[in-house]
C-alpha cells in the first residue's frame, strides 16, 4: 500500500512571522550566542566597575566607564533592532515569501505549488530540517535557503509526528529551536 501524501495547503508567511522565526534562528547561531555572551560579560564588568566607583568614592570618578557602559548597552539594542530591520526588508523584497504555497510531502519528494509556479525535489536534496516552535518547520535544500512549512496548515488526518517520521526515514537531521 502506497503511503498517503501529507498536504499543507495555503502556507503563507507573514512579515511578523518571518522576522520572529529568522530572529530566533539568528539568536541560536553559535557566533551570535558567543557575541551575546561577550557583550553580556562586558556590560556586567562595566556595571560592576561603575557600582564599585560609586560605592567607594560616593561619586563617579571615572565617567568614561559609564560612557563605555552606555555604548555597550546601546550597541546591543541597536544590533537587535538592525537585524529585525534587515529581516523585514528582506521579506519585503522577496515576493515568493508573500505567496501562499501548497506543499505535498510524498514518500519520495517534496512538491510545492503557488501562483508563481511549481517546484519539486527529492528528499535526498534536503540537508536538514529545523523545527521552530511552536509550529514552523524549515526544510533546507541549501544552507542559504529554506522552505517554510506551517504545521497549522496540515490537512487532516496528517500530523506533525508523521512529518517528523518522514524526515527520519530519509535521515534528515532535525534540530529544534
């Protein structure tokens, strides 16, 4: 008996969801986490330095430390805002992301259809899948591009666990965020 294809119809990513999903991916990257750790340590050390200066002298004797602390905090806020801005801009420039897509997952391939056309690819082309909670699955045929599958759009009787089992059968790594 041939397995029933899994269908996700009307998958459409809003700008807000695109920013939220990709911001989570950005924050989870090892280099981003390292940068946040270093920045957090610098802010903490500068904060302790300002606090000790105030405690020991009753006033700020090294105003440059406070300036460095302010710059570090502003940099952290600016960096997060800049990433969100760039993601919004990227979404606005990509009409493909703004079109509803119907995905069909068969035992051998993934098929996508939208007003812009159709694509298909064998499961062997998918390098990895990333589960972004609570309901997004990203399938990466390359490191730079992915298919966004909204698991809320699964057509019954299909379930997310069936999708996970299909990916497992094809030995596709599936980290979760």
